[in-house]
C-alpha cells in the first residue's frame, strides 16, 4: 500500500468531475467508485487510494502528509493557506467569489458587517479595498444574514446567481474566479516525484485538450 498514491478529494460535484478527469487520463477507477459511501476507497488497478473529505479539510490532509495529492477549490486554498504545492488548475467546478447585499445597499461608516464562510478571504479583500469591516463567520445559508439584519453584505461563492436572486440579493462586486486545483504534499513530491509527475502530466494533457 505504501506504493499507492493517496489522493484526498471533496465529496459531491468536484469529486465526480475530478474522477471523470482521472478516467479520461487513463487511470482505471472501478465502476462503483462514484457511488461508494465509504470514506476511504481503493483503486488498486490505478495504484491509488482515495480519501473522501469535506472540501475545507482536503488541504489539511495533504499538508500533514496523510494524502500525497488533493483536489481543492481555489477558494479553500486562499482561505486555508496551507503549506502545499498547487501544481495544476483542473478547470472544473468553475464559479467565483462575490460580494452581495440586499438591493439599494449604500456604504456607510457605521461599523459595516460582512458575513461569510470565508472570513480570511473576505477580510483580505476588504483590507485591499481600504475598507474596514466587521467579519461575521457563518457556516451555511450565508444569504440569510442580510435578510435578518445580521450583516449588511455577504461574501460567498456564486455559480449561476440563482440562489442570490431567489433570496432577493444582488451582486455588488466580483472578488476572484474559482476553479479546482491539484495540490501536492511537499515531502511526497520529493519521495514519489515520478508517480506524481506522471499524474500531473496526464491530467494536464486532458485539461489542455478540453
């Protein structure tokens, strides 16, 4: 098992798209792979083992060497600031980070509040804009914050904009485009460089062709 490459992947859509990329790159993943409810799934023919984790936890597994590789959104990479190498933009699960509010919002100097699941990213953005705000961390349903008066604005992931629209919010500013990235543990890259380089090169070829 030590010769296996261990890859941490988030559950859900990113996992499915990343698995498709690996198959297109010629790695034989088992048919039942996508439907598995297990947290650790082996793909012996591909010489790989997969850890299925929460998106925010993927860089942690990679940083601590539990996983050699990982697939993580750029939003998570910015927020977590983990000691890993970002080696390839997979161009999957594209979306973007944006600021939104209720219609008619006007900036004031009176302690503006911003709710987000990404407090570090949000704080960094507003600091760069020269605006001092109070960041309120929420773990879900960020759109609710302006509706109940908890915050004036939110910073959140936007895909189609439908969720904002359905909750009566409007987009104010785009912060950064988001796609999923292939990340590598620095020690693993030294020990398993040939294996990892092969994965990166084969995936890069698929990404370029698409």
